[in-house]
C-alpha cells in the first residue's frame, strides 16, 4: 500500500475557509467489468468482524428503527445480568399473570410459548420460550417477575443498554410491541450482539435449538434464518409495519466471528438474500478486503496556530469492506475533516471521516482520529497562520491502494 503526504496549500480569494479535505483513489480489484453496487435490498445493513472489531460494511446504520422482536435479545441479556447479580436464579419459578396470558399468550394471537395462566414457570424455561419461540408471554412474565411491571423492567433494560454502549436506543416494553418511544439502530444492535457473544455464550445452544415443547405444544425455532443459513448460531428475525423485515445473525467463519444485521427489507426472501451476501460474500461473487490496519496513516489535516502545519489522521480501528473482485474501476476513498484544526491538538481525537465510495454511493464510513499531539505555536507562528487562514481553502492529497 503506497501513500503520499498532502500537497502544499493552494490559494484562492481571501475570506474563504477550509471546509474539507478529500482524497480519491482507484481500488484495483482485477480485470473485467460488472455491476458496481453491493446488491442489497435492505434499507440498512451492517457487517462486523467481531473478532477484531472491524466494521466491514455499513449502510445507514445510525438510522432509527423499531427493534420489534429483536427487543428480546436485550431481554435475555438483562435476565442473565440479574442472574449473575444474584437477584434471581435460573431455578426460580415465576407466576404467569392474567395480563401476561392475555397480552402475550394464546388470546393475543402472537408468538407465545402457551404458558397457562396462573402456572409457575422457571426462569430457565421462560428463557427457552423467549429465545426459541420469541414468546411474548415469556417476556412479560420475566419482566413482571423480576421488577413487578414491564415498565420497571424496561428501565432495567435501558440501564444495561447504556452500559453496553447502545446510546441511540430506548426501550419501554420487553415484547417489542410497537411504540414510538421504543427504537434502536443497527450500530446499537451490533453492540448488543457483540455483548451476547462475549458474555452470554451459554445461551448459544438455545438460539440454535431446533424446537421446544411447552404445555404439550411443540414449536420449531421461530428464527427461520437458523435453518436457511448454514452455520448461523444466533440471534433473531423481526418484522414491523413501519420497517419491514429485520434480521440479525452471528456466524463463525474461519477464525472470525461475523455479525450481520439488515433492516428494511420488503420480503423474507430479500432479508435472507442480504444476510447470505453479508455472511458469505464469496457465494455472491464478492469478497471482504482489508484496507487499513488499526492506527494506520490515511492523510493529513491542516493545523492552525501550531508548531506543525499538519497533523496525521489515522484509523482508530481496522478498516475493511465488501468489494466486487471483477470490477476494475469505480471504487474510491475519500476523507474529510472540518478545519483547519486549532492548536493545541491532542492525539486520538475524532476529527474526520473516511469513506469508501462506489461511484456516488457511500458504502462504508469510519472515523479518523489525530495521530499525534501538536503543541501551540509561538506568537509569530500564530500570526503567520492568521494571515494564511484567510487565503486557505483546501489541501489535497492522494492515497493509492495497489493490488494485493
């Protein structure tokens, strides 16, 4: 990978100020021609290599969506958190209230484990119903049994969500029933799935279980993706009137743990096709290509009033993306920042963004951070920069990504 430092400033009329620095480079991916776009039907999509925390592909992952049935993934995490804290045990039995039965059981005609009203069910069996059946009655019984009400339990869910890093999410019920105040994003769901992989590996066998019988009623796993995608070991699927079809899956591929999420698909088939492309891109003619290592130099940002004129911009995490190996041209990289940055500059501060482009479409975004500190300059250096700022508009550099 060959790289060049930014060129010197070019000047325009006074009064204009730097808004962004842009770099572009062809990604040489082989010979031939083919359609450029990653052929995903979903409005939002994410692929994370959870082993090294590389965000491989992203499309509108910060768009607010209703979590629907995927809410129950956080419910399971919240219950297990309470178990670890000793607030409840897997053997503890909880009573099925009439409310849980009417709103989450057979009378409600929703996904249910058919728990009888007034019966006592262990936390462990309720977790089975929650995970394998996506049972709404199980979710309500767990919430009422642990905290007395769904609303109180939702507050516990939100507390755990914040601890996980789900800063763009809010929950008001454990079922995922529609509510304008219940929302999340794909980025937050990826953080939740990563948390589950690290801390709740013991639940994996439940997510991949073929079926579960309760009250003499046998039901297959409600997550069709488990049967349709070989090797998938979690976590769930969902549907809402506002968003359409959602899917979240985890899979071991070689030495990597991949997490794929899609949202806004118009059909089950589109959801399945998109999940398969993300988790097994080779089957669709794509491949995952590393672009930058963690901490690698991408470009420079102009510094105003500092001991140095530029500070390096680096990637805080590894960067990779999905590329079509048959495409010779059409991909490019861009980076931008608001500047010039004012000294003193601290290292490790997010000041810019790296983008992978397919023609005019952004297929990946990653933050860029300052690579080192830049001290404040002397009085004469700051005075010189004050004059230069009036004449400064843009610095342009080039990053060439050679064929590997």
